[in-house]
C-alpha cells in the first residue's frame, strides 16, 4: 500500500480509496449551523394568537444572524445583539404578555416592532420599523416601563413584558407585530442555545370602548369586570381622549346609564382592591372636557380617590361612566385587575323641583314628612320649551355644595310671624326664598344648626299676605350633605309669644286692702307648647342660660306668701323630658325687657323639674317666662301653689 502526502498551507484532508489511504492538502471550510427559518424579520414565523391561550416555543438561535432589515438596529439600541429569531402576530385590541428565558444564554434581548403607519409595510420601506413605545407597557425590569424592550440577566432568568394593543397599533392582514429575540454580545462572544418564549394575548373586555359601553340598569346593583386587558379610548386622530390622559397608562372601561326619570345615580368602588378613578360624561362623542372629574385629593391634598359618588340624572339623558385604575405609586403605569362597581338609582321626590313644590297650609300649623333621598340639583323651567339649570343658577344655591333640596310652597293668608323647624333623622339645612324661575330667587332666611346643642334647623320670619314663600330643605354641609327622611313644621307664633301679650294665670277676684282686684288663683297648672315661640326684639336670657323660644305668663299674687313654680318640658327633638327653663321678673330693671330678674331655674340634666320660689306680697305682679334651656323646645307644663 502506498501513501502520498501533499502539503498545502492550510488543512490536511485524508481520503480513503479502496484499501489505500490518501492524504490531500486543501483549503479549510469551517462548519456552519443552518440558519433558522425565522432568522430575519422578513422571514418572521407567523403565530396565531387566541385570547386566553398561550403560544410557547423553545427554538435554538444557533446559526441565526443579526441581519439589518431596518429592524435590528432599532431593536437593539443599547446592546449588540446577535443570532436573532423573529415572530409575527396580529392581535386585536387587548393585552399581550411575552416571557423569555434560557438555561444556555445568560443575557437575552427581546423587543416588539411595528410599522408606524398603516401605509408602511415590511415589503416596502423596511427602515420604517419602530419600537413600540406605548404608554401601556408594563415591564418587570426596573427602569424599562414605557417601552417594549426587556433583557434577561443571568442564566435561566425569566423576564416578562406586557403591553396594550389598541387602534393606534391595529394589526391587520398587511401589518403585524414583530417580536425579535436574540443573544446579547458581539460577533465573537454572543452565545447560542435554546430560548424559551411564550406569547399570550388577552382580548379587551367587551366594554373597552365608549361605543360598546355596558348599560347600567336599575334592576342590577353590582357589576364586576377586569380592566387588565382594557385599552385607551382614542379619537379619529388617534389621540387619547380618556379624561386622565395625564396618567401615562390607561386601562379604561365604559358604562352607560339612561335615566328613566329625574333622580340620583350613585356608584361605589369601595369593594375593589386597587384605586379607581371615575368620571361621568354626557356627550355622544367621548372627550376629556365633557367629563366631570371626581375629587382625587383628600383634605390634606394627598392622593385619595373617592370610592363613591353620585350625580343628578335627568329623565331621558344618557350618561357615560368611565373607569380606570389610578396610577400606582407615581409609576408610569396604572393599576389594573378585577373590580366591583356598585350602582344605585333613586327616583327624585315629587317635590324635587321648585315648580312642583309641595303646598303647605296658608293658615294654622303645617306638619309634613318628607325625604331628600334622590333629590337633584336641577330646576326645570315651567314655560316650554323647558329649561334645565342648576339650583345655583336660579339663586337657590344656599348650601354651598352638592344639592339634594326638596321644596315647599307657603302662601300665608295674613301677615304675621311664623316659625319653621325640622325633626327626624336628617341633619338639615333649611332656607326660605321668594321669586320665580323666570326672574330668579332671593334668600329670605336660612338656618343650618339651631344652636350649638341642636343639629336640626329652626328659623323665624315675618311674612306678608300675598305671594309665595319657597322653603328648601337639604342635608347639612357639616355632615357632607346627607340624604334621609325628615319632618317639616310651620306655624304662627303663640298668642303669648311676647311680653306684651302675656297670658294671665288662673284669673280670679279678691279684695286687697278693701278693693276688689283681678289676681291669679293660689294654685294651678297650665300647659302649652313652645314649638313656634320666638324671642322678641331686645329679649335676652336669664344669666347663664340659653333659651331661644319662650312664652309669657302674668302671675298676680292673691295674698302674701311664698309661691312655688315647677316647670317641665318634653323636648320636640328627642321626644324625651328636656331642659325646662323658667324665670320670674318684677318691677323695673335692666335684666330683661326693662324688668328685674327675681328668680330663675333650669333642669339642664333633665332629671328634675325646674323650680323657683317667689316670696310675694298680696297683689304683687310677676312676669313668668317658660322656655327650654340649651335650645330645647316642645310641650311644657307649669304648676304653681
């Protein structure tokens, strides 16, 4: 057997021919892995995505290149990336999540590209590709929020990025999303190996868009959803019209409600684990300027979104409700996840509008029960075509806040003094107006808390016959304008409301120093009410007391002696014994209405009656006032002996 060896400057090639071994010197050709089918962006592997189903693959990037198809340089702006694999997909509106990892490659770069306009394509100007820098990207890598780029950092490290797909980046049969995945490094050091990739697309909720808003109804009170895959609302110019566009990421969903009547619509998101912002819009075309923002700040100025709120709903009007997760911890993306929306609608009371004010008796006492639950801040004009204006615009904005006012009309048949007061669970604010819808209204009187100790309303005014007085009842601003039931009472002042009209106690005639005189009996009892009693001009309380509604009696001692007066009061607010206040005056002085205070007493603890003892001469005249201390008023009893 013969062997021949030929030397060449490169590689020795050995051939075996039959039984003879032949060595041939030739030029070396290094071995190359076959390039994967999806090596370039033009050869991107098409992936069909179904909502809720995850596409997974574990390809090797051995043999892949970093071809410049107008895409790779954009994809890798901070690192050299080699051996890139490409995928393409066409998701509809919703959310895409992509996860990459590898046990072979320590650092992987992945990013998503798309043509920026619908008339650009991969087959045309390939340099027109751009990385999606979307407001709705939420990457797990710190500092990478706001762009669809992620990097693994360490062998078998897994990283995920998520982003919204909305109509600004709509994929269709000619336009795809392109996912590029490659090794980080230069030509000589970039490793290759198996890369694990998963792509999940979740379709946007059905009420993602304004046009597909979910209808709220009065028959359903609780609505649940998930805004994780929701997208921004864009107008025809692809501008974000969501009311909170100043927040970078938007996961908005929409609801709508058509009011079946005038009433109060209310929502609550208190059961949701993350903060939601919400706004109500009325335009058939969504716009940020049309929506009335709820207050996102608490009294300290901190971010504290309201978890509940309400708005006045007008019969037949459709309202669009926008919900979105509030930006979390000043990061560049919003909160998202399952949420709960509680919705209620209450028909407005029959006397919600001043044109339908409930009429009170023109004379005597009126005592009615009412409610401001569902009352609105609207006033409807009576002349067609009907006009709708806020109570503030009509001069009825006395409460300086959300209005839930109901109205009463009082047309007195004679001039005089009347008192108006409320009872019941509602902490009220009451105001009296004169005027009309056409000309506007002017305020006559108003009261929130009757006194420091009394949270209901009570006011007195002088009325004239002819013309209407309108009484508005609302919840007090001190307790955030509540809604509840109440009692409204109106009546004229008692006959003995003033000193000049004091009632003589138990008249009888006796001889005093040989002359017959009209005096009071030596013992007796009278009852009455201070419900509509007032203080007259110049009147003041006995020292140390705080009555505001007294009546007057005259007592003339039938003979010399000591007389004991005992007073009790049933508090109209509580229905329980109240703090009665009685005082006796005689002669001339400066203590009250030109008289001298003789004796006074109260029972502020409500445990014992108020008792005073008067040492009198025969025929001596005393003026006795009966009141309630600490603002109490109601039915009273006055005994003497």
